[in-house]
């Protein structure tokens, strides 16, 4: 009797779980197993049906390099491409894909190796070429890895880090991705970053310090820069492989931000003035009649 009841319970549980697990196949692949800093990684996979897929890429230290949520198509196929920053450290990077079916999380992982090109020397031995030029502003090459230069004040998003509380905050990562994966891949982008850094690091340390001392000021800065960061995140979803594309997207975003930060307030002020003027005219008209 007990065996029969146990069998029935197992059958009920298995039937209850079967709809969820009948379509739980989740695959995750990359186009290559090994990459150099600055190269593009193509991620793809299959969820068997239309799903939201969360992608996270972590460097060898466990820090998040990329966090993104994408949609698979009607057949369940999803794909995502991203560039490994030129400042990326060497080692194994983990890629995690996850979906949720009936409140049940499903996770698939894979890994890729990031290192400089391995060439064969004249004596037949394999050596790794190390190029200091791949390290960006604020980082230096040490033991084959790009690490933060402790002697440099630059290289970081100081205001955004102080505003959102951590270098690994999603908004800070977005800015880092835009800089490393988009702007620094073209000459005009590099020129813009260098010119921007000259101005930015002349005042950003003071603002960041004041944010840490004054929570109210910190919240004001967050309100002010969040729309700008949201607009800049558009660059993470477009390919900028030429100088003209960088200039085109850059000018478009400048116009968009001018509209948000200047156009909208001006429109509000003009609207208020017109409303006041209309109210005054109506009041004057009632008085005369």
C-alpha cells in the first residue's frame, strides 16, 4: 500500500513538472574558444521557445564585464555580440545565460580564454606576445595583465562611481562598455575620449568627494546624470566601425541630450509664462466686463 502511494506521488510530481521541463533545453555557445583583447565575441544559443535571456560575462577576478537581457526569436534562437575591452585582463572569462520558466531558473554556462596572440618562435617554442598598447588610460601592463595604475588618478568614471556606489554598478559598466568597446575603437573616438578626459578629470575628483560627504547632493547628481547615461546606452546596441558612424551617432546623442537638458526646461518655462499670461488676460477681461 505504501509503495503504491509513493508511486502515485512520484507520478503526480513528474506530471506536474513535465510541462516546465519539456522545453527546458537551454544552449550556450561562442564562435571561438580563445580571443585577444579588443576582439568581438559572438554568443548564441537556443531556448526552444520565445524567452527573455539574461547574459552575464565575468572576468577572471569574478567582476562583471557585461550584463544584458535579450529576447530570443519565435523559434527560441538568441544571439549577442560584444567586444572584449582592450584593457581586459588575461585569463578565463565565464559566460552565464539564464532564463525563467514557471518561476524556475535555468542556467547554462561556458567559458572563453582571453590572451595575447601566441606565436611560434624560430626555435619552435610558443611564446605570447605582450603589447602594452592594449592597456587604456589609467591602467598598466603587469605580468601580462592590464591592471589599474595606482599612480594615476585617471581611467575611471569617478562621478558615476560615487553616484551609484560601486565601480561594478550597472550604470558604471555601461559607461565603461561605451568607452572601451565603442569610442576607443576609432581614431575620432580616441581623440574625443582624450579631450574629454582632460576636462573631466580637472573637476570630477572634487564632485565625487563632495557626493560622498553629502547624500542630498549625491541624489541630485543621480537625478541629473541618469537620463544622459540612459541615452548613451544606445551606443551599446549599434555597430560603430567607421569614423563617420562615430561622428553621426555622437552628434545625434549630443542633440538628444541638449533637447533633454535644455529644450525640455525651456519648453516648461515658456509654457508656464504663457499660462500665467493667459490667466492674467482672462482676469483683466473679467474685470473690464
